[in-house]
């Protein structure tokens, strides 16, 4: 299995709901930074996970193993849906998507586990059938079943395709220390007690995607969590400034951070941005990528 990371081209956040979640209005794009999963059957009904991490973990961050791993939880949920407690699997994950970086690495592995175990166990479920299970696992998981570009609503779990043209070159700057998603949302609540009940996706962003206009897309990138992320991690503002000074078409914090994302005009421009960020020691690691790409798939 291969499964991509995601970025949020926009992330509108509303007031916290009574159930503790925030309503979101986002546009996802899947990018060609992939985790790989190898899933093999077990006859004893056990579900196991083994991790091979090729990215440096931010300080204070861990990748859950055992029953707490999101891929294992996905396999267990699918097994319950199929009604056969004897189904088992060994899940081996090669981790390439940055951990605790706002790029949905854990959600990606969950989406891949749903697709892979469904195939392995002969579940016969379509991607649409898997979507309700994905939504139970996390807000980003349904999108990563499909990939491409999509609008996300609700708390991010309801997805619908977006009319879009062209491909886009991205540069990611990771951080040495992770950011707690819960802490970022709590800071957002503190800073924005008057947030709207229902955020909206900006028309300018949708128009840019329809036109395949990278310059217009760069101007339309937005993230309502930026102020909260910078409040908790002020040095991210310096990283964003380095990329913008180097000519990025646009720059945002990825999701709840701390990864920062820069849009380039071309592959060569992306390389120039990456070199500028590296030379300025503005990130723990700098990664070039391209999107959109398809979601979880068998390879």
C-alpha cells in the first residue's frame, strides 16, 4: 500500500461545537510524499504493527504502536464491520510523512489500512462503503481514501471533489519540535471567541484551482489556525518570512502545524526555495513535493 500526505490549501475554523469539535471548511490536496504499508494475513486473529521511521521525530513526539496505532484501530474497525473476529493482520509501516507535522501521517496510515485489509480479507467494500469507518477514525481519513483535491466540511470528514486543473510544486519545512493539535485549537478558542459558527471556503481559492493558476492560488492560501500556531511557536513566523523573501508564491502553516508550506512556480523554483530555507537554517528538514496525487492505493 502507498498513501500520500495531505495539505490544507485553506482551513476555515468555526466556534467549538457542544461535542467539542470545531466546524471546518477546508480544501485538501494530496501530495506525493508517501507512507508505505505492507499488510499480510494472520490466522490467529491478532493485529500487529511494526514501524520503520525514515523521518526524524520532532522532540516530544512519538509514533503510537500496538493497539493505539491508528492503522491497527482502522483494521479492528473494519474487522468489526465485516463481522469476523478471526481476521488478523501484520501491518508494517515505512514512515516517510513527517510526524506531528500537520500533514495527516497517522490518518494516511489508517486510510491505507482500511483499503489494504479490505482487499486482504476479501471484504468487497467500495471506497464509499469505507468512508463512514474512515470518519470514525479521524477528520482527515476519508479524504485520504480518495486523494486529489476535495472540499472538507463538518469537522473535515465530509468530502466532495473540487474542479481543479494543473499540478503544483510545494516545499515543506519541518520543525524540531511537534505541536499538539489540541493545544493549537485551545489557543484558537482563546484568541477567537467570536469565530463564525460556520466557516466558508474562499471563492478566490476555488477560482484559482479551476483556472490552474499557481500565482492566484498562492495569494488565496489561508489557515485560521495560523495565529494560534504562531502564538505557541513564534519562531515559525521567521520560517514563513524566509520562504516569502525567497519568492514563494504563498506560504502557510500546514494544518495545526508546525510544518510550514510554500508554493513554488516550478520545480526549479521549488529547489531554489528549498536551498534558501536550508541555508537560513530555518527548518529541521526541507522537503520538495508535488500535488495533487491519488489517495491510498495498492502497489
